[in-house]
């Protein structure tokens, strides 16, 4: 079933649109499309964004790994490097700090009527994509390969089974939740 879905581009586009609408809806319901919530996260005074992200990671992980075990999906990790991680993090961080939205939350904020997200966020995403397409050859040739660590997953890095990795990440995320509640943020 999933293989046939993989070959139907129009169905994938429709599913992507539907999933994107739900994603935006849940971002809005989680209040992470609000500028003051995002700025609170950046100032380390409101951890709503971290809680939403960690919840998404936990739910996704607990859904994806059983599907992998059943043979319904395969992982295709992409090669990474210190250079591309640092470069991408700097670009993302600068845009996030200047605007107060990340790409997902800016589109979600546009959906709830935030003009700053429309003109700063969506325009910034389009301008950033255009600039990146121009500088990509330089990035590819001089930055992406710096400190390459290949196509490695956390379980391969730590040489542990999938079950131990999922259990460890689950315990870690739950401990972060408990810690955030304990300190009252």
C-alpha cells in the first residue's frame, strides 16, 4: 500500500496539504504560533514551544518505530556534517531571533491573521530560499562536507538496539517534562 502511495505524486501532494493543515491547526492550538510564546521560549521564560516539540518527537517516535519493526516503512538517513549543521543553525537562529517565528510557526501565524508573520515570515522564507539557491554551489563545495559524520542514527552512534534507544529517549523526554514542571515553567 505504502509503495503504491509513494509512486502517486498527486496523492502525495494532497496528503501533504491535509497533513500541513492539521499541523498548522495543532501549532495554533498549542499556542506556539503566538509571538509572545515564542519570545518566551527564546528568553527561557516560557517552555511551551519546547514542550510541544518534545511531545511531537515522543508521539512520532512511538508511532514510527513500531511501523518500521512491522516492515511498513524504511529509514533513509541523510548524511550530515558539522559544517552544514552550524551553517544551517546560524541561518535559522538569526531568522528566528529577528522575526520571532520559525518557518512552521510563521505560516501557522499567517493562518490566524498575523500580518508580521505574513510579511516577515513568508516573505523571509521566499527570500531565504532564493538566496540559498544562489549560494548553494558554494555551500555544497565548501561547507557541507566540513566534519562529515555520514548517514548515522543515534542508535548507531551509541551502538544500542532500537528498543533501548526508544526507551532511553522516552525516559529522557519524560524527565525533561517532569523537570520543567518542577521548576514551574
